[in-house]
């Protein structure tokens, strides 16, 4: 039986179908949405899918389905462009704050002036300073799936405004903090808002842009992170050098004010009456969200404690990891059987290709934050570089990432495929990881710069293509949940990158120090970051050479881990099937449809 290609874009959040050629984007200006139980909405959608899908290979466990055909003649109108610009402003806000966190890392010219001020004003330790950045990542990772799912019930505008308000309140708490407890509370609140903004900007773009045109716009939005990576260190360096550290947070308020204005203007509200809001709040899966957020928070806190606050073998490290992991598993079992509208849909994992994309997203986030966190430290200890020079070389990643990401998005839109971009990205990452193994104190800075540029190329190809892959492979009824899971995997990978990288570095450093006969090797490895600054200040001689080579061994442990993960990801990327964004033919696991119909 031959079907005519469908040109209707289904928007789940509004409960209606609109022709993409219409001037008014559904997420922004669509007619008032119908509030109906998700079970009924899903049943209708699954019946439609069951009628449209065709089994092409009865002996295979996979189904080849035809989703709505891309509209290659679609043109973005003024409203769509303004909405994309608004989402870009919000993404710039998040990106700039994320890069500012690196100013609270082990720096000399930038951080050394900041740390005494923080320690004197707030009476905190270096470990508490470490948590200033980590608390943001933990909160972002754990709340992302719940926030994305909630937008399906309360609407995009309501959830976006909530995230902006949380971000603003968190910034205010940080500005007014008189101790580290208050500062960490503020950073946690900021993390909830920041993680939500990161996810919601992608969801809003998905609502208003057809699939075959999304790569271009999603890559532009993602590339703003590269722009934030350039502006963050520059702005932060000036702030720390010439003003108080509190301006690291005051600077957010203009962006927050803009976001509070542009969201109501360009993103339509679903909730015109208080009654609708109360009805929507009652439908939210509060129990499942609480179990998942609590469990994942405990797990990530234990993972972050390990090797920083406590040794990995101590119960303070492994017990939270164990309890948190069990709670997360329990939340998944709960979501599978109890709530009528679960905020987690396990069907997003049923396709092997979707599972691979999520795994690749986690690894890419892990590699990115491992590089951002430890490469500046490498330059300062091994190469004896100043913080300014280390920042310049790290900025090379962001400078090349921005144009590569935009170009990649344009090419994905033109060719209608994305697997090639993922493959090129991980090939480049594997090459860069291998080249890092050649790094030592004798390798000149030009060669280091070349390696950094290769890293930027790799992330430029990956940062948008993995997002597009998630959307192309997912089922229509699971799209928002798949985007939320993609965002969660990226944030989760960032937490893993810092924690796992630190564990590998400290263990290899300890072994190297012991083999070189260094006294107090265990103490040095447990305080490797602060002692690294002492090593940098040592006069040239045998003692400094011994420590530098020991630290280089630790960094090479990280480089070997990067090479292993990059190589694995490269192999997995070639397993992905080529999906055509223009016809949106895709391969999905048959259980995905079965689970959806359940």
C-alpha cells in the first residue's frame, strides 16, 4: 500500500496539529491547547502511528517507520527568528555562567586574587570553593528530566519563566551571601534554573522549527556556548582583577531581566486561568520526581565526594553512591508501573540507536568537562604557564567550536543527515586524545594549540549533531522526554568528567610519586591541586623536575582515559544507522511501539 507523504507536524504540548507553513508557531501563538489526560492523548497518537507505520521485515525485531516528511520549502518567519534569538539570549546567560565557574578553579592570576577574598569574606576552605562550581552541575543534572516533562503539562512559557526566576533568585542569593553555606544554596538554586533553561530552549526550538530545518537553528543555539566560553573568562578575569567577586553574580541580572521580558513576548502561555494551572499541578508526577531527584542527587554527591572530600574506599564515598543508585533504580521501576503520567518514559531507551546516542552524549559531556577542568591545570603545572596564557589556549577550543558548530548545522540541514557529523566528531576527538599523549614540558605551545583546535573541531561537530540525532530517532510521542534525557545525559557526563578524571589523576599521581621515592606521596596526591601551585613556584632543579614528571604521569592517565572513551565512541558512532531528516525515515526498536501502546 502506497501512502502520500504527510506534511503535518504533530505538536504534543498543544494537543493539535498544525501545518508547518502556517505563520503562527504552535509553541508561541497556537490556539488555546486542550488539557486532556496524557493516557487518552497517547492512545490517540499510538493508534495513528499504528495505522501509518509499516513493517518492512517480519523476521527483524526492528520496525522502519515513516514519520512526517520534512518541509524543505519551509522558511522561518519573523516570529520564529525572534524566538530563536530569544532562546539564544537565554542560552548565552547559562553558557557565560558555566564558563565563569572555571574562574573558581586553580588559577593564579585570576583565582589567587579571588580565593583569598572568598576565604576572608566567607571563611571557607578550598574544598568549599570546589563545591561552588560542582553544586551548579549537580542541581542542573538532577532536575532536568523533571523540568522537561513538566513543560508538557504546564506549558513552555510557565516552565521557562520558572527557570529564569530560579536563576535570578539564585544569583541574588550568591550576591548577598555572607558564608559558604549561603553561597552554595544560591549556586544550587542557580543550577536548577540553568539546567532547566538549557533544556527548555531546545524544546521551544523543536516546537516551532520542522525537523529538517532544526539542525541549523539548534547548532546556532548550541554554539552560543562557544561564545559564552569566550566571553566568560574575559569578563571574569576583569571582574576578579578590578572589582569584588560578587560581581561574578551581579553580571547575571541584565541577562535575567532580558529573559523575563522576552519569554512572555515570544513563548505562548498554555494557562490562561488559575484553574488550569491548579489542574496541571495536580497532574505532575511529584512522587516519581522526588524519588529520582533525591536518588540521583545522593548518587552524584557521593561520586563527587570520592577522591575530593573522602578516599574512594571510605564509606562516606561508596555508601551514598550505593544508596543513590538504588533509589534511582527504584524510581525507574516506579515510573514504569505506577503513575498515569510518568515524567520518565523508559520507551526512549528501547531503540538501540537511541541508547547509543544517549551513551555518546554522556561521553561527550564527560570529555568536555574533563578537558575544561584539567587542561588549564596541566598548562600551569607542567608547562609553567600563567593563568592568562592557559585561558587563551583553552579559549582556542571555543573559538573554533563556534564556527564549526554553525557550519555543521547548515550542512546537516542541507544534506538531511547527521551520522556523518557524529562520526567526524569522535574521529577528531580520538585523534586529539592520542595527540595529548605526546604532551610534555618540552612540547612547544604551537603544537599544543593545534591539539586544542582539534578538540574544538570535535566538540563543534558533536554539540549539535547529538541533539539532532536524539530528535530524529525518538518517537513523536516521546520527543520532549527524549530531549530531556539527552540534556540529563550531558549534565550527568559533566559531573562524571570531573569526578572520574580526579580519581584517575590522583591514583596515577600517587603511584608515580611512590615510585620516585617522594615523601608524603599520599598527602600530595590528596591535595594535588593546591600542591600543584607550589610545584609551579619551585625554582628549576631536580626537585621540581621530579614533581613535574609525576604530575605529567597523572595527566597522562587522564589522556589515556580520554583516548579509550573516544575510541569506544568512534566505534559506536559507526553503528548508528543513517537517518534522513527530509523524509524522516528512521529505525526504531519494535518494543518502543509496544511500550507506548501499553
